C-alpha cells in the first residue's frame, strides 16, 4: 500500500550519492611531464603525488586520479581530453562507478 511506498522512498533517500572514479589510461606517446601537469592542475595533486600516480599508470596501464560525484567526474574527463587534444597527445581518461 501507500505506506510501503513511503518507506521505500525513505530508504533510498538516505543512501549516499553514487561516486565515480576518474581513471587515466597509459599510452606510449603522452609525455610523463604532461601527465604530471594534468594531475596537479585538474586533480589538485602536489608534484610528489602526481609523479607517483603517473608512474603507477605507466607501469600498470591505468590509475585512479580522483573520486567525485557523477557530474564532476564527467567534467574532469572532458577537461583531460580537451587538454590532451589541445596539446596533441593521445591521453585517454574514463569515469567509472566506484565499487
Ligand atoms: N607511457 C608514457 C611515456 O612513457 C607516460 C604516460 C603515463 C602516458 C601515464 C599516459 O596516463 C599516462 N611517455
């Protein structure tokens, strides 16, 4: 009845919003320095952390750069792709739901 509908709505409303991780993918062409710059300027990392993440991506093929709401994560991906395109690098980024 209508009571159970209200209870279901209340259960859903207290769940935290789904979060999305922005993942950078390795390639053979994008300069390491460009990736470090992106991690500092778009993901707020200091130089040491940006270097650590870049090397992790270089070695493992991918790495998480940050975790955000859906809209912010999608905007970060767009910003990475725009910066890479502008600089002429093939750097790729994706947003995926956090497990
Ligand atoms: N593999 C690249 C190189 O050797 C560096 C690189 C790191 C590229 C991370 C992309 O997401 C990336 N120049």
